[in-house]
């Protein structure tokens, strides 16, 4: 197999103008991130899926970062596969799920056989595999039950519901507006701090969630992270499991801050105020690299 990639623009947007050069009738699978866990930007996966279907390409959507923020409907998207993770859904770690369109499930070869739930019949000569064809061995039952409970709680608290001919309800719209507000305030306040380079696209370029990646000019990300931790602010530092993206951005590491539904504009203000104080301390202490 040969891998091809959709790159990002200098502003951090996914470049999709020349799709035909990357995705064509020879392409077997398109894997695309719904929401970037690094930049916070939401890709227009619906349009990408529609294009992929025109050239008979299967699509896998990585929805790990979008599921906590927005309603994700696999039928509406039309994707063939979709993955999600427990830790992003406020459940236990080390667990996730893979959605497979039912019409494709039996065509997928079982790459790791084992476990009673996989087989409907076994003889000395052969075995017959049923719908549990990708579930070898005993599943992590406690983590899966916790994941199911967390998903139900999230659905009830955010009221991600709709029906035929019914648009998003008021609660869903409020959640979307709150997420957009946090994103806008976060980016505006970060860009107002001197010596800060923000890598996440602006709120006007494309839909996004309140996640932002940045650096303090001339200072290692881990140093800024440690300074903020001493002040009671915990953010991520490093490559965030996205080394190719950092190479594309021309940096070795970065800082990432994320907010969610339970956060407020005051939480964002506290973070940016503390970050501003840390940047001022760095400016007064040239001995800190």
C-alpha cells in the first residue's frame, strides 16, 4: 500500500482544493480526523465523505476529539468506519470503540481469532465466525460498562437528540454556542499576549472546539508548562502524539490547552492571566532558556 496525505495550510487549515490528486479510484481508504486534538479545528468530513463516495473510497473518521463536543451521527455523515476513545468521553482509559457499517462487517477479515463470542461453530477442520469477528479474547468488561455509562450521561446532559424533520434542539444549540464562545475568547486573549505564537486556526476560518496550541517565543514548552503547574494551571507540553504535524508547522514541541462544556469564560480568563504572568516572568529572567 502507498500512503498519501492531505496537508495543512500555513494557517493550520486542511487543504482540500486538490482532492483529485490525492484521492481517486485507486484509493482504498480515506482516514480523516473529525476534530484535531492539537489544533482544535473541525474538518468538513461530510464533504470529504461525499467526494470519497464518488470515487468508491471507504472512509474512516477519527471522532475521538469531536464526540465530547458535538453530536456525531454516523448515518448522517455516511462514513464506513468511526473510532472513539473512552478517555475523551470522561470514561476509563485504555478502552475505545470501532463502528463498522453493518454491510461491511462480514467482508473484513479476522486478523486475530480467539474468544467464544467470535464463533458460531467450531470443528476440527474449520470454524465459522459471526458478527464478533473483531473481538478476540475476553473484552475489558469493566471499562466497556463505564464507557457505556459515560456516553449515556453525556447524551442526557447535552441532549444530543433529533428526529426525522427535526433540527437541533435548544440545548444542543446552547452547547454549540458555548463551545464557540470559549474558542473565540481563548484565541482572542492568547493572541493579545506578547511573545506568544498561536498555531491553531482562527475562529473565522472554520468551525472549531476550545482547544488551542501555542508556544512562548524562545522558551521550551516544558519550562512554560512547569511554571503554569506551579500556579495551579495544568496544560500539555510536547508533540501530543502528532510529530508529523509539528514537523509540518516547523516546530519541535508545543503547549496545548483545552476547555470543555463545564468550563466558563472566567476559566479561560484565569488561564490567560496566569500565562501572561508567566511570560512576564520569563521576560524578566533572561537566564531561563
